[in-house]
């Protein structure tokens, strides 16, 4: 998939997820609260998104032909832009 098509697909996925789950900031805040409890220390929003990007990169490394993983990386990068301080 060419870069511009991948970015358009990522934007569409972010929009679809926003429609399903609401504002990404609120969703990442919920994840940060849960991870803070699980890990026993405060987890901030940007690290939540960075860890989700890392998860997608690890999956992409296992199967570089799986386009959804790289589209998700681009989508999470966009979310990072929304939640980062």
C-alpha cells in the first residue's frame, strides 16, 4: 500500500474508532487508569499510546505483510498527537 493510501486508511480507522469508543483522550485516560492500578504507579497518556505503538510494531515484525498493523501504528501516532502534552 502506498504511503498516502495508508495514511488515508489510518485516518478512516481513527474516525471509525472515535465513533465506536468516543474521544481518544478519554479512551487513553481509561487505559492509563487501569495500567496504573495494574503496574502500581501512575501511567501517563503518552506512554500508553507509545506502548500500543510498540505492540503493533512487535506484531508487524512477526508478519511484515500484515498491513493492518502498520495502519494501526499510523493511527496511534495520530492519537499520540492528540493526547501528548
